[in-house]
């Protein structure tokens, strides 16, 4: 639905090499879909900053 919108999106999840995900984050994103584990991992590595997040939807919070 958002293909023609001027928004940059990316998805990050575990179980795969994170290099492509880190590069996508470095380019900047407007919408990020992330699994909790990979999100925390990349936050701890300082690839993601959450201080400018305006809306957060957290799924699987019971697993964190």
C-alpha cells in the first residue's frame, strides 16, 4: 500500500546476517519493523537510536 509514498521502510529480524540490515538503517528509515531480539541487539551495538521515535508498536512484549 505504501509503495508510492515517500517513506523509507525496512525490516530487521534475527537468524540472518545483520550487515544488510545495518546498511539500511544507516541510510535512514521512516518506518522500522523489528523483532524484539534483533532490535535490542542493534540498539546495544548503537546502530539504532530510539530517542527520536514518535510512535512505537511492540509485539511479542511478553518474550522480552
